[in-house]
């Protein structure tokens, strides 16, 4: 692990000295879909359709451990939304009602109409001189290098990493530009991916975004919060403080190669039967690269490893989760508002917990997904 971390860090430092092109976008955010401008208002739309097939034919047609594009052997909509935005000099707002299998899986614990809001927030400028903003509501999450918007990423399917951190937050986000290369964001939120607050405490998150040049972006996030649930029916009743940190790197010079990598680790305090607290750990690392043959065609690849020996994030059939995946994705972009992809992955773990249609457990499985994504 230490050698792999030094390798990734070395790549970051090497690429930080590269040339200058169009400024790289932080694709971990949800602010990249554009839209049609009408005065201070813009309207955009996004449609992500897919057909997925897992060769072990998983039980109940659900790809295990994923909320993104996770249905087996059926044509479906992963995510479809309309994006309404308003922005003036001192005021901004965004409302994104959304539907699809991603929303069904990822927002299942939220009440009523909250299940259908990808984002809903408004903000105002606190300081004109220093360009400090405060936004309130349902916010996009800064954690890991991948978001719910597949078109922004080098491969269609998500890594394991973003599936086990918040895709969304609910609370207050304050933006502090520190200089031309550094931005700092402070979050006061209900909890770990919670619109409906499950306890009486609040959590704190931070985000430090560093752009050494126009080709590279390095982002460091933290999270601290009490994760107990005020319900005797929840498996998380004994959870206490959670501490989490991730760092990711994005490189894209607008030419042949693009890279991204994310490493993170978390610690969860859990109350034991005798009343003592015991700390459990989990973490992961991934690396994704893409090579463009033409402006229309590119090929991307991923390797990843996820370590969760105490089943804090990934609940299995009595075994710890220690494993990962490798995969390739062919990307075809016929125009500026459409993307067609074929994504294949192979998962391998140290224990048997991939359940097939006959309720038999395996330690590996293969998954192929074809997708078509449109936006404006």
C-alpha cells in the first residue's frame, strides 16, 4: 500500500509541472451539465440509459454493492433530471428533480418527495471583496473523484469508492477562495448522506481544492460526525464518531492522456456490549487512465482495491471485504451532447459473497454495461 501511495503521489508531483491548457473541471461536483441560458436563469437536462449484464446472473437482478447503473439484464434509466439554475451577482439557486434506478437505490432512506431531489439549494454572496458564498439545502458531495454524472468520468461505471461515501449532503456550504490556486469549502451538515436527520447531532466536512496549473487538480476532503441512529431497529444504533478523509487527483491536458486517482480511509467508533468504544477502519485506492485515439473515440481502464475487514461499509455474508476490480471502457462521442459507452469489469475478492441466481456464493464475477447518455 505504501509503495502504491508513493507512486500515485509521484505522478501528481510530476504532472504538476506540465504545460497550460483549458482549466480542468472538478468532476466530483454536479455542476458540469451546462444548459440553455435565459437571462439569469438556465435550464438543462440529462438522460443516462444503460443495459447491464453480470455473468453470474445475480440474485434479484441487482448488481451487489452498487447504486449506479446496478440492474442486471434489463434496459433501464440510471439517471434522468431537469436542471434549473438562477445566478445573479449576489444570489444563486439550483433545483434538480431527478428519477432513475440511481435515485431509487441511493435515496431509499429519504422521506416523501425528498427521494426525487438530486440537488436543491440556494446561496448568497457574503463578501463581494473576497467572493465568499454561503449555500444552503441539498448539496452535491465533494467526496471522491466521481459523482452521479457519468458523462464527466473516464469510465461509465463508478468505482467502489464513491458508492460508499455520500453522493449528496444536506446543510450549509461556505466557499472561501484563498488565492488563484486554492479554494476552501466548509460544510455543516445533517450527517453522512442524510437529508432526513437520523440523530440530534450535526457533522462537519471540509474541502481544499488546489489547482497547481490548468492541467491538474488535487482535492483533499475530511468528514467528522456522530453516526448513531435513534432507532432500536437500525444496525447503526451502536455507531458513534466517524472520521474520514480522502484525497484525489485529476489530470487532463486536453490531449491524448487523462488520469485520475483517489485514496481514502475512514475510522468508525462502535459501542461494545460492555460500553467501551472500539475503532474499526476501512479504506480504498483506485487509479483510472484514458487514452484518446481521436476526438470521438477513447479507451479507459481502471484498477482498484477496497479494504473493509469489519464490514463497516460493505455488508457481506459473514466475511470481510478485501478485494477489488479491473476494467476497460470504450467511449464513443458522436457529438458534444452525446456519449455511447461499453464498460466491462472483473471483480475478485478473498471470500465468497457474490450471490448468483441459484443462491450460490462466488468470490468473483464479471459485469458488462452498455450505455447511451444525452444532455444539454
